C-alpha cells in the first residue's frame, strides 16, 4: 500500500496589473518602483502596489554622498600605503632616550 501525501491547495489569486496608465501625462508606469505614484505628476492609482521595503530604503539613501565618502576612504588608504612604502611613516619603536648603539654611551664618562 502506497501512502499518499496530501498537499495543500494553492489558492488562485487574482493578479493585479503591475502597470498603471496616467491619463494626464499619457504615461505607463509600474507603481511598485515609483512609491505608488506617477513619476511625472504624482497621481496615485487606486489599489496600486507599494514598493518593497528594500527599495523604499534604497530610494531614501543619497548614493552620491555614500560614493564620495567611499572614494575619500580609498584615497586615504592609498595615501597611507604610499607613505609607508616611501618611509614617511615611523615604523617600530622609537629610540628616544636610548643610546645610539648598544654598549656605547651617549656622553663622555669620567673615570
């Protein structure tokens, strides 16, 4: 005897049209990508789908400023790499207060 699994039925949903047509501008647009409004005049079709959350967040970010800060960070990093390669950055521990070479006094000794 073969056991049969009963799969749930998928409800048939009516797909709302994803395109809207603005009569004032004679412009066809997808309301999901324009915050539910006509990009030219701002008309909102009735029952228009809103944008996904990630797209609404991405539209609020000023990507030019993000790119400018990223470019500045990369330029500072490249500047530090070049400065290190040319020896402009101090490396290791400093020798302040230490003799110039081991075993040699920095001043004259009186015996």
